[in-house]
């Protein structure tokens, strides 16, 4: 096995309110945990975000190997902040508008057809919010229900408002408004009808192209959750403009807990589906699609390329992992009921050695394409 000495990584995180600095801090914590589990050390360089996207260097080494990696982080915190900065009432209205758009575009049917758990994930925040709105309406109209004079609404309306304020605090335990914004972004990435999103993707593509021109043994394009749709747009956009861009390069497109189909199953997502096909048919790109049984926020065991309308194209290589095998029993017990925390484990540090490790995928000596074949267990020194 030829070890990787130098790697360039383009990482597309999921839908989280984290900027490049926060992602570097997370990566440092993750690398520290991975190093403890696998017996190596990782030193991170200072962050450089002069061009709008963060990048930093990682030197990972043990007594048997050493790998230099440059991590480029294409976070979409600016878009998350834009969607989340609106007043609560506006976020609720826009969230339900996104829900309606997804249903009209066939997304709901597609979700339950391919992955019923993801369908439940889609419906949950909207059903919860509808329940809260209905209870607020019941309280507001209580005087009329009991045949009281309309003047009694002088107390029922404030009571309804107070209830809904408390309800929102309760609903945020389940990330309800955050998920409303997530679905709003899903519609934007599917329909491609918002100029600010299109301009941002173009900036990502420009920076990504520059990163891909850097010299390296291997290029890893890693993406998590919603970031997989962003990555598919960016990589597909590059291939549209320069079909030979990856020629002669060792490129791995690693989608972790991928939500590409969250957007691609919308009937309006023609551009995204076409770009998925371009990536799948690019002979220089190895697509590694990492799935987890206990993660409900992705399309478990669904062949993403075929489901996106390309059954005749080379399909992504699936790797199946278990969060339970990455963490101690005590640690797993603490997080197993938090569906978003489980979903983030793909990019977080492990307690134990397992078949998948994000730090080793992006900074380790084993070629990323071999991770699905148990390559981590073949590292020098093990």
C-alpha cells in the first residue's frame, strides 16, 4: 500500500452555525481524540481565512508514518446566519413555505419512498410547530368556546402569547427553528432560484479550483449532511466548466451521512441531479458514501447516484459504520437519543478504534479510497 505523504482536503460541513474558526477548533478536538485512540499526534497550523474561506495545515505523525494535509473549509455559516437571523414569526412562515415547496416538488413522497426515517425527520418539526400553533389558538379562543363575552379575550390573548413563548423554548430543545432554516436552504439548493446562494456557490467553486491546483498525492473532497449537496453543486460546477480538471489526480469524494437526496429528490433540482451524474461518471473521482444504521438523518443504504436519476452510471461505494462501535458504552448512552448529535459523529472524534475515522480519512497515511476496505487496520505500526 502506497502511503499518502501530502494531501489536500476540501471539506464541506453540515448545516450548523459554525464559522471556519469554530470548525478548526472542532477538528483540533477531533484529531486529539483520534490520536489518543490510534496512537498518533496531530499538530494544526494557524487558520488562514483571508480569501473568505478558512484553511489550515495539519501534520499528523506516529513512529511509523507522517502525513501533511491542508484542510480547506467551505462552511456556509454566512447562509445559516442569514436564515436564522430573522424574527421568529418570519422564520416560522418561511419554514412552512419551504415545507409546502418540498411537498409540491415531490420531496415528501421521495423521502418516504427511499428512507421512511428521513421522511419522519422532515415532518417532525412542522408537526410539532403545528401542534403548538393549534394549542395557542385554542387558548386564544377559549372564551368563545365557553360562550363567554368577547371581552374575555383581554386575558386569553396574552395567555396564548405567553404559552407560545414557552412552547418555542420547549421546541428549541428539538432544534425546531434550526430545522426550519435547514429546509429553507434545501429548497434553495434544489431550485437554485436565490441569487445570493448562487453567488456563494460560485465563490466556493473559484476557491475550490485554486485548492485543487495545489500539489498533493491525494485530494479528498469530504462533505457532511447538507454539505454533501453543496459539495455536489461545487464539484459538478467545476466539471461543467473544466471536464478534465481532475485528470491525473487521485480524487476521493467522501459523503458522510449524505443528504444529497434531501435536495436532489425535488423535481426542480435538475441542476443538482445533473451534477451528481457528472461526478459519478468522472473516472478520476472515487465516490465513498458513508452510512450509519443509527443515523436517521440520511438515506441509509440508498444508492445516491441511482436515486438521483443515474442508474446507468458508476455507483458510489458504500461503507457502513456503527456509532456504537466508535464510542465507549457510557459515551454512547449519553448521546444515542440526540438524533442531531448522532448525526454529527461522522466528523467528531472517536473513543475507540473503528472502521471509520474522520481525522484519518482527511489527515492519515492510508489512501481515502481504501478506508471502505478496512484500510485503517493496515496502517503501519498496527
